[in-house]
C-alpha cells in the first residue's frame, strides 16, 4: 500500500514508525510467516466514531498479511477515531485521499446510527462500490451499504440484535435472519461482530483458496465457523 | 479512566475526539448497552511494535464496556505503535505515566521476540505485577511474563505454534501444551491469538459473574469456548 497522502502520518508524528509513509509491505520484512511480494490490491476499511472493535479487527487479523492485498483504514477527514470499546485508530486516508479499493469493508457499531443519514459516507460508499471487486460489511455496516443503495435487489444479513433497525433502512434488500454471512454477487454481508471473522475467512477462500483461509485461521488458533448457514444467533426473517 | 498524561493526545491532535482527555466513561454516553457508573478499576494493555492484532482486540471487545473497569493502552514511550497486521493504535500512557493497573494484559506477536531481552518492559511488568489483582497474557505475551519472572513456580500456557520458543524463555514455569487458557492464582495465560477472547470472557466471569460474561459474548455473537481444557490446537507439554 503506497500512502496517497502523508497528512495524517505527518500530523501524528508517525514518521518514525517502522512502515509509516512507505509501502506497507515493508512492515512485514523480517517477520515470520509468508513474505508477501509487492501488494497490488487494496482492502479498504471504513472507520468512524464508535465503530465496534471486533467488527474491524477480526477481519484485520485474517486479511492483514495476505500475499497480494495491502490493508488500510479510511475515515471521513483522515483523522483518528475511537471505537465503542475505547481504542483510538490512526487511519491511512480520508475520503478525499483514498485510492480505489479492490475490497471495501464497512463495519458496524453504535456509530452507524447517525451515519445512515450521512451523505458524505453514503456517497463515498457508492463511489467506491462502482469499481470494487468485493463490497463487504460486518454487523450493522450492512445498514450503511443498504442506505447507500448498493444492496438494492440483493440478499444480505446483519447483526441479529439490531436486525429490526437494519431492516427498516431498506425494503429493497432481502434480509436473512438466519445467516452467519451472505454472499450475493460481489456483496458479502455478515452477521454481528465476531461473524465478521468467519466472513473474512470465507473471502480469503474466494480471493485465494481454502488452504490459505485455513492457514490464516490456524495461525490465529481460530476455529472457523465455515458454514454460512450455521448461525447460533439467528432470528426470524420478518 | 482519567488520563494521567495528555502528552500523546495533545501531540496527536486528538483533543477534538469525543471522549479524549476526559474520563473514559463519557464516551459511552448515549450508546446502547449498560451505562457504566464511574469506573474505579483499570485494565491496562501493553502494546509494542508488531503486536498481534486479535491478541489485543478480542479481549478489548469483551473488556471495553465493563461497568467498573476502564480500559487503556500503554507503550514504552507513549507513542503509537503498529500491529503486525498494519493497524496504528494511539496509547493512553507511557510506562512512566501509567497508573497502577488492576488488570495487566500483555499480548503476543512477532514483536515479543526482541522484547524478552528488554529491561524497560520487563521492569514495567514486574512493577505493575507487584500490585495487580490479575496479571494476564495472550499468546506469546506469556514469554514476556516468564522473562519478567512473575510466572516463576506457576502453571501457564502460550501460543502452540511458538511453544518451543516460549518454553525456552523460562524453566521455572510449568508450561501446558493442552490448554486454551490457564489460571494459577492471579495469573491467567492464554494460548494463541483467538484464545485470548475466550480467556477474556473467563476473566469477566471472575470479575463479575457468568451472566455478565455470557452477555458480553452474546453481544458480539460470539460462541465462547468456555472450557479451558478444550484446546483444538494442543501440543505435547514437552
């Protein structure tokens, strides 16, 4: 990942951080595990105030060391944001400076509640979605995708404890109450929080192969729930 | 959590972040879920360059909204660090400015390899451990605890893919090759990466009760592996 803006890192005094301001591949130099070559594709994760912590970092664990995908974070203004569980993350881009992503991911959390009305975010999602290979969400991030209109006519799922609220965001989406995650074309939406980790591995399988997904899970000593129909937190569809 | 230093937040220009520079409880105002009162106890998580992402953020998901525990991050110099999966986190404290923690957690990752020789970190761990209620680790974080000497004479576990390296760090620890996590007195060590999430819930049960732990898991749509003997990634003890 070549940073297309140095604004955040410069302001934050991160120039001395290994890997900062350079292609992300450099941070892996000398570390164990597969040594990636130049990463030609980009996974972009949207962050906002009060995002849900594990929505983001389960997928980051599984996506953060792929051979051909660099991973970065984008916030509306390129400034840090804080998760609902109190973690402050420094993003790589603002909406204005972000490159076209190959994979877009929108997490959920309390922060999504006002954002379903946020024209800048919805516009950014629509713009990115125009050229992504995969557009994904975890938890109530599906509400953002739905309000952006990119799930119109699609099958999708979301957090089961916020399912009624999510469904109200769009009646043009077929919402599934029993699904750990749903794939419809290039759209992959997951259920709540930890379901994002299972969805992330399913995407690794599609981007690479089963062995790569299994290895990512094993490295994390993670027992992948690899059946999208196995949803311990299912609710009725309507 | 009252921040005992404003250095990092001021340098980082985070003064405008909701919740920054104030008691952490304020960030939860208006959010769903239990509304905590003033949090009188502190969970401190040590971060360093190339920490493993999910080692930290699985527990953060489960510990970040407890009624009576504020959660914060500490780095040696109070400056941000980057995880092995490429996430830059802004800490709350340096070693010098950190308060006494009630719960100390040391994660693992590639970054632990040089740190088992790091006198400043080992000294900080020993100093904190002198007055913690619980001293915990995820993954190869146990190697740091072992080298600090605080696990001498104790039972412990660690990442099973780095188990031989961890065992070499101390022969005064009884290392368990089959354990999702191990509790010995106030010391709680977990196996690799995602095992930290299960350990974190076990600690919630001890700090509060089973219902609180179950609720934290359910909120995250997480199927808690609540049996510390159920270790799908077990290896021989020696």
